[in-house]
C-alpha cells in the first residue's frame, strides 16, 4: 500500500523510538507506518484481532473494539506525543542507529492524521448486515465511549463515528474500506485531501451516516467544491444539511459510462508515477551524481519530487500527455532541442506548479572538450533558465519543476542517457534577478516571444462521452491517440533504468 500510494521517499514502515527498558535492548515501535509528506504527517496503526465469538453480538463487538480500535488509537496518540516532544529521536531500525532521513515539519504548520487499520470483524460484519466486501458503517453521532455502550441511544455494532473526539480525528478503516480507498485514491495528494475533508465531514456532522466507506467515497467523488476539487458539500444545498448515504451509491457510480471512461483515460497518467519512481530510485540508492559543484541530497530532491507527487490522478493524466507528446515530437521531427512549458489553470489550480520539459541532444557533429559532464552543465543551465523564465512570464505563480532528458538514441546515436530534475521557487522578483533572467534567456535563446506557441489544454476527471469519434476536435483526437501509445513511454523509462550512466537528481 505504501509503495503504491505514498512512494518510498515519504513512507517509513515500522519506525522505532529509543525508549528502551533501563537503556537496554531494542527500541520501542512508534507505529506501523509513518508518512511524512510536506506539512502532513500520517500515523498508521495496524491491528489484526480475531473476532471474539459470543451469543450476544454486542458483547463480541465491544470486546473486539477495545482490542482493535482502542489499542490503535492509544498507539497513534502515543506516536503523536513522541513526534511533538522528540522529533529527532525516530529511527528506522530496532537498534535505533538509523535516524529518520526526512525532517518533520514544524509544529505550527504540522497536520497529523491518525489512521487505524483494523482487521478481524469483516466476516461478522458481513453476516450482520449481509453482502460481500462489506466495510464498517459510518455514524457520526457516535462519540468516544458511545462505541462500547450498548445501553446508549446511539450504540450499534459495526458502526464507527468519532472514536476519540478529545484529540485530532482518527480514521478507522477495515480491510475492505482501505483496499477501496487505495484503489480509487492512489496518489498521496488525492488520499490526503480525502481524509482531511472526511474528518471535517464526520466530526462536523455533515455526514450523518453512510452504509459503508464506498457510499461515502462515491458521494465525495461526485461533488465539487472550490476550484473544482471534490467535496462533501452538495451544490445548491444548505450548509446545515446532513446527509444519510444508503447502500448502492458506489456501485451505481462504477456502472456509469463516465466512470468507465475515466478509468480508461487514467491509464496514461501512470507514466507520471513511473517518472517519479525513476528519480526516487536514484535518490534512495545514492546513485545521483554531482554536476556544477552541486552535491545532490535527498532533502534537495524531495522538494521537486513532492511537488510532482502531490499532483492528483487527473492532473497526472494531463502532465503525462504533455510529456509523452514532447518525447514523440522530438523523435519524429528529429529535434536536437525541444521544450514545453505546462502552466496550471488559473481557475481550477491557482496555486499549482509550472512544469518545464526539456529534451537536449548530446552534439554528434563535434566533440566537447569537457565531454559528457560539460554537456550536463550546459543542459542544467538551459533547464534552470527555462524555469526562471517560465516563472517570470507567470509571476502569479511561485513554483516550477524542471525535468530534462537526453534525446533518444535515434537522434544522438548514443546508448544510455541521464535525467535532470530541479525545483525553483521565487518569492520576490528583484531588479537584479529580473535582469539576470533576461540575460540568461538571451544567452540560451529561451522562450523567445515570436517563436512561442500557446495552446489551451484542459482535462476533465470524468471525460465527456462522444458517440462519433469524427466529431472530436483535433486536439482531443491527438490526446486519445497519445493515450493509446502510452506503452512507448513505459518502455522509454524502462530503458533509462537500465542505463549504465549515473543519474542526477538536483
């Protein structure tokens, strides 16, 4: 789960703290999975507890709840306190010799999400409610002790509300629920956004009850809030409305043609995941190289990779289409140099990141005195210039990620290749910086206005359906064709992994 959604750079299974008995032995486990992604810290506790059979299902539920849910909450609260008091004393091994490589965000900006993954009640829940792959029901009126008070008005077995209202919200997912979320929200950005709004909706009473996690998710996916993002608010409804979500909503969603079109359209988006993995592998393996006196470090690379990983599945679809297009145009037209700047939409992503994709061929008509390292220095200089130029042209935005590749073997005649990755942020445009960017643009012939071609490209999460392909616009036809050719991108990235030349992440 962690590898698929959170990626290796931000997910740390089975972390430990140096809280040893009389200073001897192994450290104590902090949590089952720790995810540090920007200002968000996700603490997972995983408990698999057998169902305690009893003639009274209420008795069985209370016993299981105490052993599975309450113990998970206790572990999560303990981890929260430790991370607050001793953030530098978290380790990857039992002996507590390998410190957590990622620095925790400052307390004032840190958001902690507790996630209890509980197993063992699935069969009993399915027998009680009926149906297969049944997850726990959601009932927001249940607070703390209500979950184990059979005489209480709100009590019901196999229902979860706010299990510990005294602290930050703790999500409780059983295996069917978690499997569903990991399948539908398989990017860290999408998942974190969901649990943030889920906590608000349940604790705030916006969701009164949901038959299972699937119904909650279906409601979320079909409603939009500000900037077109998903929401638990239904347009046109009063803010005071509280929703009851019966069974059948998620199944109905998956049968809709728009949903099926979305699944098909998203296939190309996984090229973005592969691109992130390509850079991440070299960061974790320590196989990045030094260029321009810059020693690559995980923390330096993490900033650019985190921006890339924060993109939603729909945004990754658009970025993948743009990137695949750059690779194809460069090869088909046999261009030595080609760049594309992708700017986020002002309406739907006003604080998003710009992306620069650059392909630059190693010269084959003459030999460089500095060899391949000289070529790398030049390529990084051009890429950096593109990044600053793109930000200058769109000064309402603050961040840009630059990605550069060698041209293909077909163009250069060379085997192997390398990649560059950088993130640039500008908080203030001083006169000195503006002049420096102007000079560098002129030097590297970057983003010359009369040669720039602008076009608008928008991607909808649920694609519009067209009965006749001939009615599609030229741009839409090209996008559809690129999606069908996604495997070419997959093969290209696979070849680069096998390259013997060391890679750079800067």
